[in-house]
């Protein structure tokens, strides 16, 4: 999939655990894990917004596009 999720990078920069992020965003650790491992098929804008609020970042800091040839 050409969309890359960089939640791990932002978590490391903010020195925050996945568990802490999941609690603050209001999602299960399992769903956050699916997102982090690029296995998610979609993400709700409301969830993306909460992640950005908690990590103090922009959606472009979390989502990246890698062109496949």
C-alpha cells in the first residue's frame, strides 16, 4: 500500500508510549497497533484529528505517500 503511517516516528519524537496515545485518543491499543503496522484500510478523520492534537503535529507528519512503480 502506498500510504505509510508514521505514528511510531511521532511517538518516539514525543517520548510517548502507544498505550498512552491510545488512552488519550480514545481508541483501543489493538486498533492503534493496526494503524502503526500499516494494516489499516482506513482512518476516520476524527481519529486522525485526535492523534494530531495529542501528538501536536499535522496529518502530513503521520501519513506519507510512497509511489509504487
